[in-house]
C-alpha cells in the first residue's frame, strides 16, 4: 500500500482525488493503463483520465481511489461536508443581536449599549481592563 500524501487526520476533498491521482501516477512514472492494471481494471484508463481532468469520482470508486492513494476512505470529504465546525458568532455580535431584538430598548439605546459592550469586551480580551473590587 502506498504512503499517505495527506496527514492521517486531515480530510481530503473528493474533488482533489483526480489531482492526487495524477501527482502519484507521475511520481511513480506510470501510464494510465498501468494504473488501470494496478486497480484490477476496476476503472478504465479513460475514466482515470477524466478524473485527472477534474471529474468527480462516483461514490462507488472513492474507496478504490483512496486505497490506491494510501489513505482511508473515512478521510474523504464530500462537497458541503465541513472539515471543521463553523465558527460561532463573535460574542459582541451575539450581544448586539439580542440588544437590537429587545423591544424595551429604542434602536439608539441598543446601538449604544452594543458599541459600549464591544469596546469593553475587546479591552477585556486584550488584557486592558482595570482591576475592580466589589463594594458591599
């Protein structure tokens, strides 16, 4: 089995498989027909050529290609599959949304409170906040 071209924990976009196929084939100085032979004729040379030129492989061929390229099929990510979770909204943005949605506040007050919170939050995150002691 081939050595992996990607880190073991990194996802590989299914649309990259053709470029990876071409790079590995060229590195090993193989023709498309030789790759076809290595794959026990599961994919034809013309199908391999289409993949190298940007076609997305059928789901049934992804396992075969991943194996030949040297990584588990579980590393393959399909379009729309996020590699990392979406970044949540920034805390000041969340606070601003809630302030603007509060019907008890007029829009100018909500905007002023959001602006004030954002400045205080940025100061706190950067460490520029004075030490405050609670008074009883």
